[in-house]
């Protein structure tokens, strides 16, 4: 299905689909209706930094049918690098849109990830908001690779239309790269800690902070010990990567123009003199 997608922006070597939320939802709907295959990948600053040293993660991103900017910083970087993305399409927001779509269209969803307690609360809250949502099944995310075969069989037997995988990066990307396409599920997306938010265990930043690109800071205040290195180190590296790319482009442009006082190059002739 990759060939059916629109053009992509290139941000620090990562191709990201130039889509808005409505378009992302529509692509997922088409995949379910046609019983095709679409894997969604959400990219934030931390993941862009991580995949530079993780070839398996890099390959998983490259093979995904739909890749969107999960963080506002990625959108800003695309604009600074003059290959702009139209808006942020965060994984958790797309997940919520797909829950609503699944309820309207009677799609079946499967939830894989989080702890049993968190998963139970998430399912309870989901059914409060979407009473007609068909949950084909669920399983916690704390399983060994040796158990993957059994879990894959359970998912196949449940025959969901959409699979949400709520495990941490890069584990979920590695797991889906190995097993995702064999599950027979039309739409698959990794949602990280989104089910913790659904369950009420973690709060999302207010919309204004999200718009300012500060959702990471809000989460850091809630879980400083777990997230401090991830956010502070990777965010700094992301900024340096963007700055380095801007510097390289500036130097290339200066090299083409030549030293001060150099007359502009004559236009290249397209035919014989």
C-alpha cells in the first residue's frame, strides 16, 4: 500500500507522510474496508534520535505504510528544513479517532500491551466513552519472545480490524517488524504509553502546552526519574541534529555561491552555441 500514499517530507533522513489527521484516519479506513495492510508509525524527536543508532528501528520505520509526526518539534524541524509537514498527527490522537471510527463502523479492535490492571481500566473507560465498541480481545504487554507465537495465534483467532500495541520503544517496533504482517490485521499501530492515559494512570498535557510543543515537559514532571534522560538527552541531541543540518545546508549554499566578489556563474546553455 505504500505506493498509494501521498508525498513525504524528509526530516533528518526520515520520510514522514505529509498528511493531516483526517487524511490519516481515511487511509486507515480504506485499509480496513479493502482488507489490506497498513502499519502506522508515529515519530517524535526521541525516536528520530534513537533510530540513527538502531538499524532495526530504522528499517521498521522505513517499511511502515503510514508515518506521522508525533511531536510538534518534528513539525517545526520540517519547516526549518524547508520540507514542511502540515500538522502534528500524534499517535494517541489518531488512536482516539480510530476508536470512534471503529464504534461507528463496527470494526473490531484488539489491545496488546500495558499491565493487566492498566489494560482492565483502559477497557472499562473505553466502553464508557464508546459503548458500542467491539473489543475483539486484549493481552498485557509483559510477555517473553518465547510467548509471541501463542499471542500471535490469539490475535489471528480474534480477527480484529485494528490492533493497538501499547509497548515501549523500540520493543514494539521490533516486535511488529517481526510479527506484524503475519497477523492478518488490516491496521496496526504502536501506541506506546497511550493506554496508560486511557486508563487514567497518566495525564495528558493541556491543549495549549501541546500546541507549544511542551507535552514532553508535562510528562517529565509526572515521571521525572523514568523520563528525565530520555527527554533531556534526546531532545538536546535532536536540536543539535537540526542545527547541524541547517549549518551543512548553509555551507553548501555558500560553496555554490563562491567567495565574496565572485561573479555569478553563467547560465548553463541547453543547446549548441
